[in-house]
């Protein structure tokens, strides 16, 4: 497998931390899911009043981030086995999958595995919607998030280099 030894680079770590931000307590993300730290999902649905008061430590955030990054790296490696990625492309796919999840990244992985960089960038650009939840936890209609538009532009950039 051409990507089996790849790991998120130092620049990739910095980019991921910047894109995700770090919040040292529990909060409701743009989809109304209880989240903390560097985009770590605590659970689907709103945080309880107790959770919103709960601080998290830097050690907790860093441990959760490291665990999720290692898992996401493995997901990228196992889904892109046939086409060698550049380090920048690997970093971008890790960032994308960290945010979109394995199932939300599936079509993008298929395109990357076949070496279709233009389709990778196109698929990434489509993933700018979230499904917020109401107070009962039901999914609401999708909502476009401008922050995701900018993030996807950054993540797609390594796949656009040299593509006409």
C-alpha cells in the first residue's frame, strides 16, 4: 500500500488545530451536537446544563485529539490504498475525514483511491452542509456553513495543484 507509512505532518497538525479550534469546555456545535476540545463529539444532541458548565483540561483535549487523529490516519490509509498521495494530500484528507467522518468521506476516498484529484476537490467542495438537530434530537433540514466553505477550499487545494 503506497500510503501505509504516512502520518499527519507537523504542518498538517497545525492546520487541523487551526481549522477545528480548541474550546476548553463543552459547547453546542453548529449542528447542535454536544462537543468539546478540538471538535470532539461528546454525543449527538444538545449538551445538558451540567455539561455546559464542565471544563476540560488541556491533557484531555490533547489525548482525545491524538486518539482521533491516529484513527483518522488509519481510515485514510485503509481507504486510499491504490494511489499514492503527496504529504499535503494525505494531510488534507486526514483533516477532511476528521471533520466529515469515514462515511461522510467515502465518495472522496473513492476518488482519491483512483487518483482523480479533480473529483476529490469537487467532492470536498460539496461537504459544506450540516444537519442541525432540534431540542428533541430530530435532524433539521441541512444548513450551509460558511466556515466549512473556507475549510473545504483549504483542504481541496493540494488536489487542485496541476489539475486543469
